[in-house]
C-alpha cells in the first residue's frame, strides 16, 4: 500500500537549535518509514547563523525526508518590525511552497509563527482537500497577552478567532500539556471542543544522561569558562520574552559576593542584552552568558550545572510548557521552577520530586530557594536530581510520545 504523504510546515528543522526544531526533526526521522514526509522550514538561523544561499527555495534531504528550505529576512529579536517582517515572509512563502506540493494527504503545522502557523494548515487543507493536524506548542494570542506584547484588544480578539477557526477546522489538535487541554476546552466554553490529544514533548533520553562533574568534557567546559569549583545555577535555552528573565536576573545581585556560586545563562534571545546590561551596571562578576552549545555537547553542558532554572512568565499556565524541563530531568539535575501552581511543568516537578517551585514574580522566594539549594547537603541534592531521571524513565520517554503521534496519525488516516 502506498504510504500517506504528510507535509510538515514547521519553521525550524535540523540543524536549527530551536527546541521545536529538534523535537520535530526527531519525530520526522522516527516516522519516515511509516509515511512519506516532506518538511517546509526556514533556512537555519535560530542562533544567528549566516544564510549562504540566494535561492528563495532550496531542496535538501535528511535521510528519506525531503526538506524545502525557505530563505527569509534576518530577524532582530528585539525589534517588533523585524519579527513581523520575518513572520509574514515565512507565512507567504510557506503557503506557496505547500501549494506547489503534489499528492498531499495531510498537513502538519505548529503554532509558530503565532496564529499564522495554524492558518497555513487551514488554508492548505481547504486548497489541497487534505487532513490537517495542528500541534499547539504555545497558545496565542494568550501568550502574547500574558506579556502585554501589544495593548490593542481588537488585535487579540481577531487573532483568537482566527486560531479558534484553525482548531475547529483541523482533524486533530495536539497539545503538549494537560493544562493546555483545559485551555482549549475553555476557549470553546466546553461546547464543540475540537478533537484533541495531549502528547508531551520529550528529550532524547539515550543521549542526555546523568554524568559526573569529573567527566573530562565537563571539566574542560568548566575550565574554559572559569567555572571550576563553583555551585552553578544554569538557565539553558531561549532567552526570550515569555520567561521574565529580565527581572529574574535582578536576584543575582543578592549573590554577587558568593565567590563559589555562579549563574550561567546559555542561549540567545530578545532580553539577553537587557540582562547583560544589568549585570555590567551592577558589576556582578559571577554571572556568565554563553552562546548556544553545539547539539552534541548539550549532554555535557546540562550536566555542568548543580541546579537548573525552569521558568515561565505569570499568566503562561495552560498556554505553554517549557520543553527544557525534559532535558534537565534526563540529565538528573535538580530544578528550581519559577512556575504557576497547576501548570504542566510544576506538576512534573511535584510528581517527580525533583526540585522546588516558586510562583512567578516572587523574587524574594527565588532568592530563598537558591539559598536553600545552595546549602543543601550534596548527596541530598544529587538524590533530588536523580528522582527526576527516574520519573522521566517511567513516564516521559521519547518512545512513549512518538508512539502516541504514530497512533494519532494512523487514526486520522483510518489505518488502525
């Protein structure tokens, strides 16, 4: 029987650093024997890589997966205009690339760019007479509203109606947390709620495993960054708008005299410059900013930390789940969560007994919990971290989530 053809329109894809790009690369690789897969994605540029081609569309292959890469304008994440130009260029060109694809049985889109990601699938389903699977990684405009991205209520209302249309018209909505399932139901007042399923994101738990800090690669990393013999509190990921990092950075001033404690922020994003300016202004020497680490080195950089920050802005509960939590749990590291009660990440920390949680914007509470973890007996701290790895192995393995995707797609195609 001829394989069903799925076109993934997903913006980020291998070798991009974005967490959704890494997740969906793994998903496509795992499903390539079950389905014929084409991916439409931007040229890699998430971490500021230079785009070397002049072609608007470039065809590429990753194993059996056909990849159509779109050349887009360079984005300045601190500029709203630059973001909008990037998003609308992607929207127009992705629609055009999708329209040119023949024999499409299903279109898989994600909620990036906000609202327009879903709309690509809605338009594609109508024009191609195909199925549409809509994977919501972040609910928008709810996420933008939480950080007051714009105060124009009319824009929020219109954006929400458009995204609700995409949800209703899709064949299946996939959300990445149980709290997000509740948000979807609330959107529709529990009436005519679209067909949906909860599938957790994941990490590659065979690749990211707990390492002892004495490991030669970790020791080299610590030496190169002047972090030897330090108690390290790390944030690794997107330093963007939805995490309140521009305010959380202020707690580091309290610890500026702690010579054996270091804060390490790995990644890029819209608020990084603001955070660096604060640290320079206050002359805080134990805060370090590092670029994204190569994918093959992340297993070591994650293990260099004693405690990891997993944070979200107030109002993000039920709207988004910070994917970095899976990598931290896989590395067996304790978590300091700055998260709302009842959010998916908070519930994972509670069920896994793998860290402590403070409400967003409780900066005094963050300082107190850093003090608590810093003073904790070393063996006890290690045990808290390993609890997370145990919970992940029992409940959140990559294979579990990918099999749920496979089952969902088979059900949509009536292949069960």
